[in-house]
C-alpha cells in the first residue's frame, strides 16, 4: 500500500514514511492510494473476535511491507493490553436502540489512546529500523498531548514537544501532561488558542530547513496511522448490531469522524455519520450551509473540541471531489488566504449523503449530563454530552441503531460534572494520583520564533 497527498504534489510514500512524517511535503494530508475492501461476511466475523485481532486484520491492509505481520500483531497486542476493559471499546446500551461506544478505557482515559498506543509502538519500531532520532511536535486541545506522552514518553530516540493553549484545558488534562517524569517530554503552554498552536506546528513543518534538521514528525490526528487505527471501532461496533447504525461523533479536528468515512469506504454499512460540535461549530456550518469559514475559537465545557480549523476535513473534501487534487490544492490555498471557502454544490451534495451535523452549547451540554444521569444513573463527560444532545436533534430513522461515541471518561472533567449534577464523578486512581505530583511546563507567547528557539535550545542541549 502506498500513500498519496490530498494536494497531489508529493511522491507516493510507504506506511512507515507516512507514520514518521505525519504531514505530506506539499502541505497536504496522506491518503491510501486505494481503500482496502472487506466483504459483509468478513465484517460479520469481527463480531466474535478479540478487538486486537480485528485491529490487526484491518491494519495489515494499511501497513504494506513496512512491518511484518508478527511485528504488527505484537505491537497491537501490547497496545491494548494496557486498557482497563477487556473489550477495549465496549458497546454499552443506553436506551432503546441507543448505545454508548466507550472509547476511554486507555491509559489517559480519552479516545486518543485507542490509536496513539498503537502508533507509539509502531513509531518506535520504524525509527529503530531506520536509525536516527525524531522530534515529535503535537498541538493539543487537551487529550492528544497526554495520549502522545503516554505513548512516546521515555523513548530513547524521540524528543516530544507538546503545545497546549494555556489555561484552556481542564486541570486534569493539564496535569496528565505536565506531571510526566520523562526527560524527553517538553510541555509548552501557549498564550493563545488551539488554532494558534496548530498554526505554529504547521509553520514549523513548512520551515524546510528546520524540519529536516530536527527530523520533525507529527502525531496529531492528521497522521494517517491514527485514522486507520480509529476506523477499527466503527467495524467492531457495527458488527454487533443488526442494522446499519447512525454514528454520532463529538468532533473537533474531524479525525475521528473521518475514520468513520474510512470504515464506510472499506465496505462497512453505516446509515449516517452525525458530526456533533459545541459552539465552535465550523463543521456544522460547513456541512449544512456549504461555507467553511473559521471564526475565533471560544472556550467551552468540552475543551477538546474548541477548534475552528478542522484539519482532517481536507480528507473528506478530497474524497467528496472524486480525489480531485487540483481542486483540493486550490481550495486549501483559498481557505488559507481568506479563512473562508465556499463548497461547490456537487461536493456539498456528496458530503451530505454521508454526514449530518448538529451543535450543542454549554447549557445544552449541562442539561444533557443532568438528564442522562437522572434517567439512567450514568455520568457522561461533556464531549459525550455534546454528541448526545446532537443525536437528540438529529432524531434518526425508526429502527436504526444510534451509536454515540463516548470519547472521554467523566473523571477528566469533574468541575463540569459537578455543575450539572451537583456531585463530582468518581475519579479513577490513574487521575487522582496526579494531584500529588509536581508539574513541569513552560509558558510562551504564541509566536513562531519563540517556539522554534525553545525547541532548538532543547535539541542542542541533547546533542551536546
Ligand atoms: C480529540 C477529542 C475529540 C475530537 O476528536 P477529533 O478527531 O479532533 O474530531 C472529541 N472528544 C474528546 C474527548 C477528544 O479528546
């Protein structure tokens, strides 16, 4: 399997290249040259398999000859051995024909672990095969940072820099990053928004000289390996249901919901993907009105979705345009210049056959947490609550199962939960122990030269 860029100006690359670089050299995102296909009977057979086994079956189609089947199996098994539920992504009934797909059973209690635990191990293996070191830079709205630290902290050949928006992640999310004892982990708290952080990461990659010298790598959701690993739970969930489900996905950077599109393109029958956002609703406006326009990111109770530029949407545009790389390249440059892009009716129409979109503000988030708690006794986190509120607005067709992706453990957001139900959620030991540990972070203004100088200084320190 080879990978091509959505912007059509980079040579095709192997899975290992894609894994280690993240972003394509022409600024586009890597996509498989063609999608592997699974037949209905192959998909039905996933029902009785272990999660890790299904993951290996699917990922084997993507890794090509970058890893042997044994290497892949060993890394996937080790990744999911760290989860606290043997089903890894359990499908939990919530109401009549409604389910929560719980994706928060990994080491940092958010769905990012499902892909990052696999990616970290494959990354270390690819680096070892190739020799040399890598500098990994991750912008995080809250959960990618800790998941990357849990996956890459302590690896001898990696320096990891994590940029989060200062004061805009929950205390638990911050502590999960800043209490890491690993010397290769560097936390930068940026005075700015997630979009500022993501913008700086993109500029560092665009700086050819720096990028080559530092051997830069991105493990953000733009890394295709994450999309591939996230597509697995769409299969395992749908295989257990008797009709094609509607998946409702709490959305920020559009990575998780695009993994649903990937599953569909590999043959999975899905009725609809419902994109759920908070007030940062660029994707809701885009999918309903055809105007992809960024505003100012506003803080909310679901901070991991406080995003105005949804990077992975470029992948959906690539597919919806019939893989028209000329269109994508021009569209993305128009968006970069004007922060606004009008989607042509034919492409919007193609997107709307697959996606629907609804938003929920903070007060709807709170009332949803409250309602679910009083009706079912369950406590859901604010991101999951946004999806539940969006699911309610969507309605759906009678008889089709509704699967809501539960992307974080409520214990990560005790203040929002307390505001909703008047009591704190149970805090897992993995989190409460963090309250005792010292924190390590550097606060920087959101200026490219400052961040680059900080990274250069740490890398120079390492070389000396
Ligand atoms: C990252 C994250 C999201 C958004 O996922 P995207 O792939 O960026 O759309 C939703 N919920 C939680 C808890 C997250 O950490």
